C-alpha cells in the first residue's frame, strides 16, 4: 500500500522538480537530487543578466583589442580619436549638458558647496561681532569679573 501511495504521490509531485521523489526527509540521502539542485543553482547564478552583460562587454573589448593589434594602422587612428574626444572642451560640454538636464546637481557641485560654506562662515563671524557688541553694551562690571580686572589692569599700564 505504501509503495502504491508513493508512486501516486510521485506522479503528482513529478511536476514539482524542486521536490525529491523520496520526500523531504530523505532528500539529503538522494545524491542525484542534490546534483540536480546544484546544477539548477549554478545555472541560475550564471544566467544573471547583469553578469552576462558585463561578460559580453569584456569579451567584446578583448576581441576589439585583438583586432586592433592585428592592424597597426587602425591603432593610431583610434588613439587619435580618443585624444580628440578627451579634450577639456568636450568634457566641459558634457558637464554643461549634464547640469542643464539635472539642475538639482548644480547645488551639489564643489564650487556651490564652497560658496555656501563661505557664506556660513561670514554669517557666523557677523553674528559673533553683533554678540560681542551687545555683550559690551549690556555687561555690568562685577567685583569678581576677570574681564573687568584685565581691562582695569590694561588701563593702568
């Protein structure tokens, strides 16, 4: 009876390939099922679209370099093109286009951040000056105040 039930259950669970035909408790002992699960895991890992894109890009670059080394005339013309493309004007143009398309990035640039920091320092300096003037005006001399003692000492000298 048990064998017949396992055959019937195996028939229904055969469509579920992640289950062992021996059941969950005995799947550790099933080396064929373990090999199959390992194969599925490796296939899923090596079919990652990002990994495949990167591998195809690296393979294409390798093939392009091999092709360039075969043809030395092509190497010099491509190097000249790269030098031309890497000029400051092109980089500045790309930066301008980037900043026009993303105006929020203007505030995050180094010059904008430095100007913001300078403004904060200037404001803090002005506030310190205001506070020191207000303290001078509102300060009452005291018998135990060190600042009053120093002022008195400086006036005598």
